[in-house]
C-alpha cells in the first residue's frame, strides 16, 4: 500500500505561480512512478505530468509543457509540481497518484491522494 497526501493548493492570480506537494508513505515509494492529474468542475480527470521512480524521466501534457515542472525527492518521499504562468484554465482539483507502470493513463494508477484545490483568478 502507498498513501499519498497532497498539499499546497490555493488561490492565485493569473500569471502567478504555485507549488503543490505530494507526501508519500508506505511501500518503497521510489519504485513507483508518480503522476499529477487534475479535474475541473464538469470535466473529466486529465493527465498533467508524471515522473519515473528514479526521477530520471518526466512527461507533461501539452497544455502545461513549459509552464509546469514535476520533481521528486525520494529521500523525503516527496513529489512536487511547480506551476508557473498559471491561467484560469488551470483551475481544478489536483491529485497525485502512484503507479508501478510508466504511463499517463489514469486507470493505470493504483494509489491516489485526496486532492488539493488550485484556483486561478483572472
């Protein structure tokens, strides 16, 4: 089992920055890829970014490429998502999730956090 807890969401103006964190515990977290997903009201959950267990490879959705950066610190069992140049369209609940597979498909992620709200005002 892996437990995930997100933190760091909040309200920010368009063009601003925000960082969300994911604290992991349980099984050896470094053996899991971790992804960030988001879900806006009335929309399906969508992939945002993912990072391999070692941190050596990352992947981003086209909508956030160049603005968001995913990173991890396995010594601290933490995964981060730095979000810059935020847009109102980035408003959503952000979830971190862990998977034994390297994938952007949410259905392949086995463990999920409870989510943290990010709101970007125009």
